[in-house]
């Protein structure tokens, strides 16, 4: 009698705890793969800089989209945009923003490549390494902004710091 009562009690306890454990660990959002602080490298200038990536959760009625915020992207920009994520790998969809104002107040036509290429490592997070292809051009704004004309295509790379 006592053995069956203990057995039934353990089964009830185990089933109840199993549900509780599942609720404590929600499924990871696709955007969270990219969130974190990165030590970045710009091969054109030879500079190292810090960049931070955050997720902003908004119900977009699209299952694979979240807003992603970059702070100090390319050591020039801070911006947020709606990104579409692949559920099979850590690929970041491209965007284009015109004008995008940098930290010095200069305006740019900015885009990061939406040309997905695993071999070329464009807009990918591979383990803790991120590779982002970008293009910046100030042709429309350099005279009004009193600065030099620049047309830059570059691939920034970085390591996520835990």
C-alpha cells in the first residue's frame, strides 16, 4: 500500500515539475543570436572598435522578423531596422537607409548587402564571429555637409565578447 502511494506521488511530482521546467526556458528568438557586444575590426582604416547589437521585440505579424538595433555600427552609426532572419542559420537580412546620420552629423546613403553568400561570409554570424558587408556613399550630401566625397564598400568583422 505504502509503495504504491509513494510511486503515485513521485509520478505526480515529476509530471508537475516537468511542466514548470519547460516554462522557465522559453524558446530563443532568432534575433537573440546576434544580440551582444562585439569587438569589431575595420580593414580599410585598420581600427578596432566596439559595437553593440540589441533586439527590440515588436509583434510584426511575421514569425521570422524582429527589430534589431546597432549601436556604433562601422564606428559611425546607431540605428534600428526591421530584420528578417533565417531559421536554419544565423544570416542577417540586409537593409538600406537614406539618409543615415553618423555620430559627427554627416549624412550618408547606407546599405548592408542583402546578397546572402555563406562562402563570402556576408551578414553572417558563425559561432561568435560576425561578418557584415556594408556600403556607404555621401554623394547627395557631401557639399551641403561641407565634407569630402566618400564611396566606401567594406566588410566589417568582429568577435562577440561574453
